[in-house]
C-alpha cells in the first residue's frame, strides 16, 4: 500500500515547513489529487488514519482529499477539455491530444490551524 508512504511524505513535508508549536495547532490538511496520480482517495484516508493511530502523528487532524479531473489542452485549437473514460481527444475539434494540464497532481493545497492559545 503506497498510500502509507505518501502519508508519511506529507507528514515530513509539513514537519519541515512548520514549527512543532504550529503542528500542535494543525486541524485540517487539504490535498488535491489528480485522477492520473495513481492515488485512491479512500485508501489515502485509511492510510492517514493508520498513521495517526499507529504513529501518534496528527491526532485530531482531519484529511480532506479533492479529486481533480483530467484536463487537456489541444495543441491545434487551444481548447481545454475534460477527459472522460480516458479518451484523450479535444472536445472542440475531436483531435487526439496528450497535452495534460491537470490530473497528475498530488498537492498539499491548504492547511488549517486552530487559534493560538492565549499567553
């Protein structure tokens, strides 16, 4: 299950970007995952829960996964099309295209924190 290693990579990225105090206030992680990224959102959610439980990281933090469709841009007419059923063709002129402009992502899109405790 490569989703566990992805969750660990996400955790490492956040640990590099934020202080321990900031991570203690982390409440929500929002990811954007493209259909071509070879990541199953449900399995990623399960892996996140397993890492939370097994490693004690990010207790109380929720993970939201937004699945992004595949978009291509036609090299001939410049039209952007959403790809359905993996038929890589322009919806405007019907020409085949492999110019993917969205769908490969696995991004930490947003993180949310609780208000700091008053001192």
